[in-house]
């Protein structure tokens, strides 16, 4: 189950890259079904907040607290503070992370709040981000709020 859902998140990351954006993708799964998909669209939309997880949650639409409590969020990259905050706000109980080698969000804090955070260490996720960071360091630094 994790493999096909992570594969869907990777497909979203590739879609973002093809559109000139940052290759991070995310899907939200409830009861085994993908209910939301998204990819980082800060570049494409000139957005300050359209990270993959935020785009995914936006595309999932309004959900009830009970639905969020049955959900799992998949992300190709460790969620940042903003996206981790959304996980906590909506009570998403589990986050599956493709990789945290190129960037590690506040995983320990999220775990301390009762969320299961599993890091898969997916080779494709790692390679995609390493390549992007090496070829677009200024865009990457902007995305993570670093001066560059």
C-alpha cells in the first residue's frame, strides 16, 4: 500500500518538475483511497505557501475531522514547519515521507505530538531532490526560506 501511494506522490513531484517547479509531491489517503493530490507550485503560481502538502490538502477540499483522523499524508520530502503545522492542525495521524536526507522538517516535534512519521528513504526521491538542488540552488533556497 505504501509503495503505490508513494509512487503517486512521486508522479506529482515529476509533474511539478515538468511544469518548471520544485519536484516535491504529496497525496492524501483515506481508507486506502487517494482523495487529494498535489505538488509544489510556488513557482507556477507565484505562491508563498503552495508547497506540495498544502496543494494536496487544498485539492482534497473540505474534509471532516473524522476523515482527517483516518488519513495518511504521503510526501516525497520531509514536510517543513508550515506543512507539519497543517498535519497537526487537522489531526492527520500518519505521515509517510519519501526522504529526509536533502531536507528534514520538524519530524521529532510532530512525533512528540502523537503523529506516526515513517521515513522510507526512497532512492528516487533522494536522487530527484539532489539533482534539483544542485541545478537550481537559488530556487531551492527560496523555497526553504534560506538566504542562499
